C-alpha cells in the first residue's frame, strides 16, 4: 500500500507538470505519519520532486529499524502487514540482519532537498532513529555539495501535523528555493530534545517481595505476546536507581578513570577533580536532582551497577561483561540483577489479590503524567505490589535480550491511548544513553541471599 500511495503522489506530479501556472522547478511533497512514509518513497523515486518533507513518518519512513529509541515501533510491532512486503516480518527481532535501513531511501533524495519534521515526544515515530538515518544519509548530500539540503527539525508535542511543522516547512522551502536564510538562530539541523525524568521521591533503596510464583501470564496479544509469568520468588526495587545511588557507584569504581564510560556529562551529576584538579574524580548529584532517577545510562552501565552491588566488581558477579557481546545472561548466584521482561511486567501489572492484570485498565493510568502533577498525584502511580513511578515517562532497562542489538525496555506511562501494558513490546539498542531511560534493580528473596 505504501508503494501505491507513493505512486499516486507521482501521478499528482504528472498533473502539476501539465499546468503552465505551476513552477515545475519548485515542486514539494509532504505528508504525516503513513502519508509521510508515502511522501518519502515518492520523493526518493521521482526526481521531479524538488523538496521532500516527511512528518513523523516513523517505521518504514524516516525512522530507523536498526536504531530504536524507547517506545519506537519495531518491525515486529507492525500491525499493517498490507503496507509492506510480507518478508519484512522475517527480520522482526532480528534487525541486525536487515541488509538496509531508511538512510538508503533518504540518500536517494540527494542532491534534492529533504526535511524531516519530528517531535521529540512522539516516541512511536522513533525520533532517535530518525536522527540516525539522517546522519547516515548525509554523505550522499555532501557528495553533491548539498549538505545544507538535508534538514532535520524537532518540536515538542504529539503525533500531528502541527502549525509549527508547517512553519518549519515553509521556512525551509524559502531557504532552498529562494536562498532566504531563516531569521534569528533558527537551524535546519537539530537534535531531539532531552526528555529528562520527572521528580520522584526515592530517598532510600527499598525492595518489594514479588510473591505468588507460578502465576499465569497476561493475555497473549497480537505482535506483543504474553508476559508476566514468573516461576520463582524475587524482590524488586520500589523505586528506580537515583542520582545519589549512582554517585556512590561512580565514586567506588570510576575515581581514577572511567574506561567504560559510566559517567555521561548530561546526567544530573557533577564530576570534579580533587586537589586542585590533579587528584581523583569526585562525583556528586545536583542538589535538586539527588533523588530523581538517574538517566543517560546504557544497558551495560546498568548491568555494571548490578555487578558492583553484587560484589564490588564491574565486570562480573551478576553478568559476565568481560567480552564485547551484547548478550549477557544472569549468572548463577547473582545477588543483584536487572529484572527480566516477565519479572518487570509481573511487578508492574499483576494484582496478587485478584490474581489478574486489570489494575490499570479501569483508570486513567499513566495518562495523568501528561495532564499535570496535580492529577498525577491523585491517580495510580504505584503498581499493585507497590512499585513506584508507574505514571512517570521513564523507561527501565530489562535483562531480556532481543536479537543481537537490543534489550527489552518497559514503562508504565500512557501511550497513544493505551497503557504500555497493552500498547506493545518495545526494545532499544543496548548502547543508547538517553534522558528518558533509567533502571531499577531486583534481587533474590532474603532467604537465598545468605
């Protein structure tokens, strides 16, 4: 269907070329969501189109299949099989083997102009992956001396073609077609806005026992699967690891040097040199952010934190990280670990009193986080087991690998009309360090930790 829609767009160009009152050297095409996918395909294939502007086109459009930010639609999440060739589903969860990505399509637009219109908040459209494909396509534009013709702009807000998008498109068109530079400090090459976590009270680390082993899984949903069945007992952090916790980790293992890049300068953490800048590093959280979830951590950062809690080392204990492979399974006897997807899902959604997963299905759920702090405080921010932060738009790393590039991530916040419990199964590149990714840790029950 995407090819049919793109073909229809090219037939519109046929008509425009028949009109003497149309400037045939300044034809542009744009579209939103699936229309953006079709616009990009038409623009890549039809050289009569001089400016191509997909808006929030996501998977199959400007977004990447191999670089997936939190909440991004993956190949396996595709619920429109008639949009693509059926063989694309062979790569669901195996995106590392995909022989191409969307930067190929973007490169076909060069040397003509391309402007990707995105929202940092529209996670399903993969704003992080769109940045990756635009950067990867840049050499094609540079080859023609047209680096300026590859544009990428971000705004805040939901999944819509907003007035701000139209303004950006018209300003870019004047720049490309008439060499009129934008006013002020406007730029046509931007990065996604940082989505930092909301304040969250996590004064001390508390663990919650997750009981009733052998529980049944939640419903088996198309493209999502069934999650939540756990055979054993475990405990999970009531709150996410915060900046103060993480500073304790950094001060223990990264004082002299930080070979694994555990510190990210965008964290709400200050790093200074002791002894007039000549001594070891000292890490401390910004005062207002000490008890907020730490962010900008990769999966391996989180796994190394678990290793440190287990026994002081960063490379072994809970996980063997002495090799470079992306897949590292929990070691026997681990005293601290990242929860699997099933463990996280059970701790978040399973109601031990009613023995079902319906707790969040009859209320506002995480939508309160979009409506303001006053509303959020009056709604269900805790899971039935007592896990905090269910309405916060922060994602947690899980232990579960997906293919060779990704690990599963989970969040309890609201998403396009569905609680994430039902909206889909999401996974992200294990190396990503973003403002809306954190983690919480789990551990065995007390009697097995001796």
